[in-house]
C-alpha cells in the first residue's frame, strides 16, 4: 500500500528504511523523500514507525518526543 502518493513510497519501503536506521519522519524523508512534498503522509509515516517498523526506535530517540519532529515537518511545509 502506498504511504506517499507524491513520490510513490510504499509501506514496505518505509519499513525497509526503518530497518536501515531511519527511525523518524525526518530520516524517512531524507531516505526516500516521503513527506517532503504535500506532507499529507507524515502522520501515516509516524504511525508506521510507532508500530514497530523501526527496530532501533528506543535507542534512536532516547525518549525524545516524536511529535516535535512532526511539528517541525509541518511548519516547514
């Protein structure tokens, strides 16, 4: 299923990038551009990362709120 229609990024691709260490919406955007055009997929990406798509989630954030990055992405749009 597509997560980002603007760039044709699928859930599987987000999961693959997450396995590779991209554990925040910003890191996913850097890896595949998802979330950098219209931004409508950012919440979906966040939901996927929150469901365990990122095996390194706990060590990557060190308790940092993910919604702060989501707000930064929305502000940039």
